[in-house]
């Protein structure tokens, strides 16, 4: 039986909170509550998942599973009648969230504003769905299905702060020096985001006091929204920002963080001493010199002024993680945490069984004494008290299937295929869902599955070079170089200014042995995209593939000057250092890379190879084991383990086991060269 | 002239065209524009009226449907106005799901198109149909009569008589029976 470390867990989500922005604020004493949480707890980076899309990520946090399992693959889904799209709903989540699991174990939860929590599920405790925060933007009554129990409706109506009631003077704390003019749309946009955030905070803190709870989860998205609107105005002043705008808006980002610190202070009072607080973000956000410029990734001669309009380009792959409370290590750093680890960790802290079908692991390193964990195969079987919506019509539970059915009726000629803007929105959301699923497959080394989706998308969207490029990445990963070469040649012909296409073209040239051609392409791209870390990373990889270790190391260091938290740069630097004989340094760099992006199997392979050099064989075995778990279709980690057991720690049985496994996987993949052998 | 609209509804390939033929033969004029020509899937024609497909956005044609029979697919029934302007009598065709899916698959195949996942379609169709039945039962402006496709084939006289009674009488039941041609039953339960 699992022993509980605490009776209560408070999970606070700050979408897009980022260490590089927080560190100077902490040093300057501007975030005193967070500082206390860090000093008295365990903190560090938490690596995100791909694609870096908040609805998917917050549902991975709540379920311990990736998007292919939990089913939330975007912001919107088709309405079951095919007339348009709607925000993703709790019906679409295909697996249980923490509050369902707690409910079936007779524990009470309070959940406020979680992504895809509408309509509120009837769990033990209280839920205010993410539809509630939208009520801050209008005066109409909130749909009572946003609440469980339904009788919360009346009190929640009173707790919502309406953006229209805010005066400019009330917004002054975000600007500090000077307010924008009253009708500045940016002031109004900030007021809307603030009203939504304050409404969520009001609802959550009210329920924290009014309800009995074992688990409370509250999600704030203000930092992310403010980042997308105002990060371009923070110091240092960007070239496209006028002096006046810089003066007015420069403090908005910082003030937003400080406002969150105030809210955190309130939570620390409410939680009490017997509660473990976990504060985390789903991803980081690029600030300072790393802010993405307009036309990023396009090699056209003239660059538009300003920053990119693509919101995903702002998302840094590492978020923040802090745990604090009884039994949690004090003033410690955590390494290798992933968003997937949050749910199993919370279950273990509360003394509940941890399902093995969750994709993450319990973060045992955060506790002062070892946890006794009771594992169970799965908790997904329906339970009478899990609160999962089961009586809803199938079209509500699976609007994607409803959409396909309507499409079939249109194909048969019985209804008109929808047209106009609504139809475009539905088509777009179906396409994005597929694309996101392909990214999940790619990030877990399921290249064949990703390839099958991308091939379909490429056929439908022939003009979108991004799908073709991702097809090429899959083909290269499974060593189908000739097919990759054919596709990438078409891409560079039809979209010559697309940087990723050029980078992949260079990679293909290199794999075909055309080193000079590859170098020429890379230097052209490097010249045009000097601030794009991806370009430098590709240059570094090219140097590695050519055995130019010093050059590779120099390039990696340049990347780390632009983005100190680039997992790829740390990992590649480690590879270069290993070949330069600096094994301890190599281990450090790989460890750093693994702590920044734990779910990248290649990094663990590289770490294992460096650990062998430092004679830390047991740690190397562990690293290869992690790689084998993260990329279950890859033979190379097993080959490494077989070699260790054959040559270093003689164990014939284990050596044979891993050798057979490697052969079996290699046979399944049907290729001669494992993708991991390149070492980058 | 009848003051209600007669609707033949059901899942696609559940025998709605056959029912339209029976009604037409029996003397109830069909609202159809013959735009969709007879083909291998429906050798005697579809008895469809193109504007029905746009029911979600265009209801201007409904006046023409008074006193006539019109074919409306199950998912569009709920788009009909329920404010009392029109009264409806619905003949709701039922057929085993596996036959419906096989027939849809065959029809799409003839057009060179693949069918969607059939297990998924079966779930959604079953749910949609159950909701339609429930909805029809709750609407004061609708009366509906469920009719089994296989009953039409096996006992056409009994079924025709029931339909005649449901629609208030006056149809030529004998001619309705002659309109049933069992050789058109392509997809049997054995597929």
C-alpha cells in the first residue's frame, strides 16, 4: 500500500512562466513569495512535450499521458452538427484526469479553469470549467454546465470580474509610469485578460475556503496571453518598438509576473502547512535577445519589422517547476522532470495507486525520504464514482467521428457539404489535429505512424512546405534517404526561401556524402538567419558528422549565447567534447540537455556513451535503459546495453536478451543503419 | 389537398427511395426535381428534391411540400420549423445497420470513394437515429410511423395499408404494393 506524504496537494498552473525572466525578478526581490517557495522547496526546469500547445500540455499534466492517449489535440473541435467549431470539451478527453481518479478513491477535488474541463464533470468536490473565465468578457449569465455542483452558479456570478467595469486607473499597476490612452486596444486587451485572470482567482480562492478538498488545481493563462501581446515591449527595446510604446508598455510583462506572485502569496496562506504546493508552467517563453522576429524561418531578402505573428514560435521548450511542503526536499534542484511526471507524482504523494499506463514517472527525487509506491496496471476501467461523462450522446463524446459521419453523408449526396467560413474552420481544425498527432508520434520515435499522417496531409496541402519537411524528417530518421532526397528537392524548388527546407536539404546532401554542397547551403542559411538557433544547431551537427569537433563545439557555444537553455546545443556540445576526450565535461553537457528536455531518447544514448568513457557503467546502463523506454522501437539502446553486458560487465543472459531485442527491432524497422548512430 | 407535409426519412440506404415510389404510385405526389438521376444504386430514381440538402439555410420551399411527400435525411429533420406553421407526418424507415453500411460502401465504391470506418459510422448513426426518434416523439407538430424495410419487402400489403391509414386514407394500396420490387434488394444481411 502506498504511504501518503501529504493529505493535500495544491497544483497551480502558470501558463508560459519562464525561468530566464523570473531569475532577475527573484534576484531583485520582486517575487518574494516564489522565492520562499523555491528556497524551502525543490525546483528546476520541466521539459515540455511536442507540439508545444497549451490544451494538449495541460491535459498531459492532468492525465500523465500524451495527446495520442488523452485525445485533446488542439484548441477547438468540430461541433457535432458539423456547423462550426467550439473550444475542446471535457467530453473529448478520452482518459481520466486526476480529479476522476481521486473521485473514484473517495477523495475530493477542486478544479478551476483547467483546459477542456467544460462541461464540468460530476466528481467528488467542485469544478468551475474553463468556460467561466470567458464570462469576464460579457454580461450574459454563465451557462450552469460550467459548474459542478450546479448550485455554484449564483455565487460564481458574483465572483466574476467584468472587463467592462475596469477603469484605466485600475490598470495602472501594470504600467507603473504612464497609462496608454483610454481607447488604446492594447489597454483594452490587457483589461480583458486581467478580468479573466482575476475571476479565476476569485473563484478558486473562494472554493479553497468553502470546500473540503484533498486536491486543488487552478490554471492561470494570463502570463502567456500577456507575453504574446507585450513581450515585444520589454527591455531591451526592439528596433520596431517606438520610444513612446517602450515607455508605456515596458513594465507590463514584469508587472504581470509580480501580480502572479501576489496571488501565489494568497495561495500559500490558504494552503497551510500540511499541504504540498506544486507550481509549474507548461512551457517557457522567449524573452530578450531570443524573441522571434517576423518572417522567422524565411530566407527572403527583406525582413518585415517586428516580431513573428506565429504564437507557437514564442514557446520555449522548458517550463518552471517548484514543489514545496511537508516531506519535500528543501532548497534543492530537480533534473529531468517532464510534464508527464506531474500526475503520477501527485497520486504517489497522496498515497494513491499509480497506473503504469501513464506515460510519466513519479518524481521520487523531490521527497526527503523514499516514497512507497503502489503501482497498478491501469485505472481506466469505468468506476461508478469517477465522474466521467458517460451518458452524453456519442456525437458529443466524439465530435471528430460525428464530423466524419457528416462528411460521408455529403459524399453520398444526401446533405450539402458545408461551405463558407464555418466549413473552412472545421477543415482547418481537422487538419491541425492530424498535424499535432503526427508531432506526438514523431516526438516518441513512432516515425512510421507520423509518416503515414504527414503523407496524407502533404497530399491534401501540397503547397504547405512544413508537412513535406516533417515527412523528410521522418524518412531521415528511418534512414530512407533516397525518398527524403526526392521530396526535399521539390520543397527547395517550390519554396526556396523556407529555411527548414534548406536545412533539411543540407542534411540530405551530407548523408549522401556531398559535403561541399551541404556546407554551401548551410552558410547561405546561416548568413540570412543569424539569430535562429536551429540554423546554428544544424551547422554544429554537420561539423559533428564530418568529425570537426572543435568547430562543432564552437558553434554550440554560440547557440548557447543566444539561448542558454537549448537542449540540442548542450547535447551536441557533449558529443563534440566526448570526441575531444573531455569526458567529464561531455557528461555534464548531456545531463544539462537531459534536464532541459528529458524525453529526447538520443540525449540519453549520448549520455550513456559518455558515461562509459568516465567508467560510470551502472549510470550508463540506466541512461540506455531510459533511452530504450523513451524510444521503444529503437534497436540502438539495446545494442549498447548488449555490448556493456558482453564486454564490460559480463552477464551472458542480459547480453543475449538485449542483443535479441535489438535484432528484433531492427528487423521490424527494416533498415540497416539505426537512426541513433549519428550521435546527434 | 392534405394540409400536412409527408416526410420519408431514415438513414441513407434504408429504403427511403422505395417508400417514395410506393407513395407516388399510391397517389401521393412526390416533391422532387429529378436532378439526381437513377443509377445503379437506385435504378428507379432517388425521388429527391435538391433544396432539401440546404434545409439548414433555406426553408423557403416548404410551402410547396404541403400535400406532397418529400424525402429528408434523418440528420436534417431537426432543421424543420416547429413553430406550428407546418404539420408533418413522418414515415421513418428502419433497416439493419450492417445492410445500410454495406449499401453505402457499395454506392461510394461505384463513385470511386472510400467509406469511413464502419464501426464508427454504426455508433454515430445508431445514436443519431435514437435521438431523432426521441425528438420526433416530443414534437407536437410531428406524427411519425416507423417502418421496417424488410416488412415492406415481405408484407407489402400490410405495410401499405398501415401507411394509408397513417396518412388519413385515400391512397391506392394495390398499386403501392405493385411498386415494391424485391429484386432491388441488393445488400442482404449476409454481406
